[in-house]
């Protein structure tokens, strides 16, 4: 995801009318770290879908994996 894509994704995810478990955490993370906010939002979405026995779009998993790799490399 580009920075612009992350901003658009997060703007939709954390917009003021959203009320679901985890949204406040992502709102706070978005003020400090776009990557952390994005991966948390994606992780929450995947977990929600799994809990509902719903399909997870393969690109969602690929995006999660790509961002997780980037974050892991930043830590090293």
C-alpha cells in the first residue's frame, strides 16, 4: 500500500460514525504510525471475517503479509 492508499483506507476504517471493537485503538495508532494503524485494521478485519466464517479476499491477506514483512524488516 502506498501512503495515500493507507490514508484512504484508514479514513474509511476510522471515520467518526464507526463503532466496533478495536476502532479506538486504530484511531490512536493512526495519529502516530500509519503502518501500525493499517496492519492493526487489517488484522481486525481478517479476525472479524474468520470469526463469522466468512471468506477473506486473497489480496487482504497479501496486503497484511506485505506490510508485516516491511514492519519486521524495520525492527531488524
